[in-house]
C-alpha cells in the first residue's frame, strides 16, 4: 500500500512540472545594417517608392511589406522623408506623399 502512494505522488509531480513550464519566447529579429546617411537614404527611397506605387496612404507595416524591408528600416526612412517634407501624416496612423 505504501508503494501505491509513492507512485501516485510521482505521477502528480510530473503533471505539475509539465503545466508550469514557461512558454517559449519568440526571439526578436535583429536588423543588422550600417546606419549612416547613405543607407538611411536608400531606406527612404524604398519607402518613397512604396508610397508612390500604391498611390494611397499606408501604415508602417504596409510600407515595410511593400518595400520588402523591416519596420525599423521603414521608420528610419520615414524619418528622413518627414524631415525633407516629402511625406505627411494621414488618418489612422498612415502616411502619404506630401
């Protein structure tokens, strides 16, 4: 009878450890490129071309997908274009050509 209690406790212990396992975190993708005026200017060109071809206001995610660049690269390019006055804010967190 004592053996049954020991085996029941072991089975319960394994179930507890299975449910308490921490969920796996997705690792963030790191964007590796050199940040200088030339590379940021190229990203700005990618953003500008994506907006020009769509002829509509786009969100950051939509621009990134259209230009085939990451969202952080998109934001860098957008900053460049905002500073130059080439793009402007539109409704619903979207941007369009100025």
